[in-house]
C-alpha cells in the first residue's frame, strides 16, 4: 500500500545575519532537494574544522507579489520519505512585517532564527508575535551559530528562558527551541555530537514528525464562491474553495447573503467525482433546485451560519507607507467579496518588544494594533482563530486596489447576557407582560384617531427634524394627538449613553421603536426623526412597532444636497476627519426599498413635501369613531 505523505507549510523568518539563508540551504541539501553539483566549495575555518559553504540557492528564488504588495518572499517545495514541505522564506530587514505576515498566513508552523552571539533582538520578538497573530499554532526557535559560542549550554539556556518568558503571552499551542549550527550542520538533520546536553530532536526530524492535522477546522462548513459553474451533466454549480468544514453530496447548505437554501448534489475536482472534500480544496459543488450563487457569496450549513457583521474588532498589520487613520474610507476585501469600510477607532498599538499596548491614533508602516472597522455592507465573518479565510480582511486603496493592511477578526459584536435562538436578548421568565384594561379600540374612540408611527429616515440634512415638526403642527391643528421623537432630543436623555457605531445605532433605533410602540399603545400618533441608516435596523423597528402601525417615510436627498445645507456644520467636520462614522461620508446609508412614501426633499421645498406626506398620513389615522 502506497503511503500518502501529508503536506507541511512552514515560514522561515529571522533578522539579518542570523544565518537564515545558510539554514535553508543546509535544510534543502540534507533533505536531498539540492544535488551535489550545486553545492559550494569547501572552506577551512579554524585549525581542524572543515565545512562546506552552501551556495545561496534560496537567494536565487524569485520574489512573489501577494495581492499588490511586493512582499519579497520566496517559496520552495521539497520532500522526504516522511512528508512533503513548502517553505516560505522571508527577508530579514527591518521592514519585513508584511512579508512575515504574508508567509505566516498559510503556515502550519514558523521557524524564527536567533543568533546565539547577539541573543534575542526586536526582530525575533516581532516575528514571533506576527506568527502568533496570524494563527500559526507552532513555533520553532532555532538558536543558530552555536559553534561561535563554543556550543555552550549556558548560552542556550539563557536564551531559552528569556524567550520562554516572552512567548508566555503569545497564543502558541507549541514552542520548541533547538540549538544548532546551520553552517556546520549541527542539529539540522541529525543530532549534534557537539551538544550532547540537548536531548531534543534535530530540526528536520521534528518537521517530519510534528502533528498538524488537528489544526484544521472540520466543524464550521464555509465555502467561498469564486464563480458560478455549469457541470458536465448540465446541472448548476459553484466553483470555489472550502475554507473549513467538510462537504458531501446531500449536505444542506444556505447561500449567503441571499439566504436561499439548497443541498449539494455533486463534488467535482479536476474532473474527478469526490465523495467528500475538506479544506483547503478547490472544488466545484453541484447545487439542487437551480439555485445560483455568485462570486463573493458564501455557502454554509443552515444550522451553522456566521453572523452578519457591520463592524468588527480586529488586530491590524499595517503595510503601507501612508498611515492608517481613523475615519478614512477603504475598500475591504473579505474572501472573494469587496465592500467599503472605514477605521472607526484605533484602540492601541502593540510594542513588539514588550507586547504592551500603547495609545495610538494612527498606525504607521509595519506597525500592529487593534482597530474597530465599520463596514458599509454586512459581511459574514468568523473569528480569525477559528477560520483564517473568513476571519481575514484586507484593506485596499480605493483607487489602485493595492493592499494597505491586513486585519484578523478577534472579537465579534458583544453577545447579550442571555440570548435566544434569534440572538436577541431574552426577558427573564419571571417578568410577565401586564395587559391593560383599556383596549386599542377604546383609545381610538376617545382620541378620535388611530395610532401610527411615521418613521422619517434620511441623511443628516435631508430635513427630518424640519418635516417632523411641521407634520406635528399640521396634525395637531387637524385635531390629532401626536408627538415627535427627534433623534437629537433622544440622545440628550433616553439614548444619551449611545455612540454612533453600528451596534449603538441599532440600539438607538430599538429604544426609539420601543418608545414609539408604547406611545402607539396609548393611542398617540408618533413621528420619529432618525437617520436610522441600516435597512436591517428599520426592519427591526417595524417588527417592534407592528407592520400595521409602521409608516416608513424616506426623505430622499443626496449627499451633495445635504452637504450644501449642512445646518450643523457636521459634513465639514466629517470631511476633516473630526467625526468618525458619519453617515454619507465615512459610514453607509442604506436607502429604503419600497417605503410607504418617498419625499424628494433634495429637490422640492418643505411645503410641497409636507402636503404630500399629510395627504398620505391622514387616511391612515382617521378614526370611524
């Protein structure tokens, strides 16, 4: 029976002059990946020690470009009788953060070199931190050039203790330190006779034996769609990559974001029919019911769907010369989908020497920090440590689409303390809704009106408060009891503790809707004047208030028209970056699809818009009593 060797991907990082090239060449030679003809000529060093000087094979490998960033990384595949390998070599210069991040993103293991003579320096700490940040579960620290310190155990133990204390704060499943001399071949492929005090494995045997299969996420099925495809039997399918989980014919799936449900009919890869597929396989899935999915969509199991996120907390590796700044709008790539978004808040920068958090308002090139990103459209993201594909975001330049930074999702939207199946907070079972002794019909007869919530939505400056106050005056003059819940007024009291993040905006809408519902129950007509930029939040408000009482009114004025008015001077401040997450500038507005009425306040005056609104509302509030 033929033994199928698995594949280990590992990244090789180290400061300049730590001997990284020498180690790689020695490793390739000892694994049989370099023939004798390419070996260097022997050179005598010292009185009784003759070694070969390896040719710089790895230096001759071509640099790659990774998503529009020149990362100067070289890849080389080789194999032994036990395992196949792909090693990604990264540069050792000071600005190698982006290169190490790119290499570590797909690595099962990382090797960081330390010069035994100089000890642990900042690049080694930085590279180890990046490897941990990028989800690499296993780290090997190769303490090289032990020959130049006389193979002294004390030197190695000192480095081991110091690095162990540093690494204790990293999320590593396994840390291994190996003393070696890459030039002399000590502990590279075979144990060194010069260091009998070291009882561990040499590097190559370790790489051949280390267990990596358990790192794969085979639970959460995620399939990122690259394109729609037609199968050879004429059936509908999708081509893409399995990011996690396992796919089999017959499995139920849901297409995101459409929510359409179907099941897998076939699995095909390279023309071969498969019984199952697992990450990171590129396959074509046949879908039943002629369901169509497009590039950027995601398939998941209906009972295990990633949450739709408009804001994410992420660790950011910034790669561009121009710094990351709060309020700047970027393109955000998530798997095969691109949306717009901005950096709403930069929480801190991480010092790679100490791993301490430092206050920061920007991130410079090769710096790492934690940021809150606001997205103009929801994405279906997992935490990075659970899924490297669906937990990664790339920030792109809006004009050139060059990659500026990489973000790893570290924390999803805070969950309620007690959550129901729909994810919303549940009321304690000990709290019971008390029904009033006065019903809605009695209130309608008393007030001679039917309750209604006129939900005014639109950009800042579209006229919500103006139209709301004018409508209130008209209705009162017509003998109706009504009240305006203005967004600014609510933020002075009921919603004073809320900001302008997507989560806070949602809570702002929820509280306002709950207040409107209670006022409707009292028989009153309610006019709300809130930007309420997200369609999902307005749908929630409709559900809270009741569809029969919810009258969505869209004040249609574009950004230019609103900015020309700018009664509060907010657009000017937002353009200067003084107001992050300002709707229409660096945060999205989702216009209603099929509102009860649309008022073109950008082109018509207040009186004409008001006349149209009153004409539409009066029949809805008229009472038969």
